[in-house]
C-alpha cells in the first residue's frame, strides 16, 4: 500500500515535471526518431525502450530485477525525503517539485547561453 502511494506520488512528480520540460521532451522525441522522418516508428520506440532497459540493468546481466527497477525510484524518493523519516510529506513533495523546476530553469538558461553549434557564421 505504501509502495503504491510512493509510486503514485513519484508518477505525479514525473508528470508535473514533464509539463515544465516541454522543449526537453521534444528533444527526446527527436532523439528517438533515428531516421529523422518526424515519426516514431514501432522499431524506434522499441530501441529507446531498450536504451531504458540497459540503463535499468545496472549489473548488465540482461535481466532487470525488481530491485534494479526500483533503485532509481528509491533513489529519487531518498532525495525527496528531506528529514529521512521514510515517508514523503506534502511539504517535501512540494519542495522537490520546486527544486526540479528551479534546476530545469537554470539548465534552460545555461543551454540558451551555449552557442548554437548548427548555425555557421
Ligand atoms: Ca522515424
Ligand atoms: Ca540485472
Ligand atoms: Ca520525510
């Protein structure tokens, strides 16, 4: 039950943070579109899912155990659990969201500062 709530809250965080990262998501879609025809084919989608699988399979044995699957989620949970009481309060979730937004903003500003490599002058 607690795990269910945990997953739900993390999903909520992920969803709300993805709303604020539209340009980045667009980049991700572009990355998935390996033949650059503007569409994500079934194969292209599978390839990106496979990438994610490889990331999850931390010991590289070709299978993702429940533990490996949960690790990044638990890691995120631990980062959010500021007073380390093993539960997330509304306040902690709010703070984590705020932090994510702030980090994203900083990142976006940094990206803007970088010269555009594809425009030759
Ligand atoms: Ca494509
Ligand atoms: Ca594994
Ligand atoms: Ca807490």
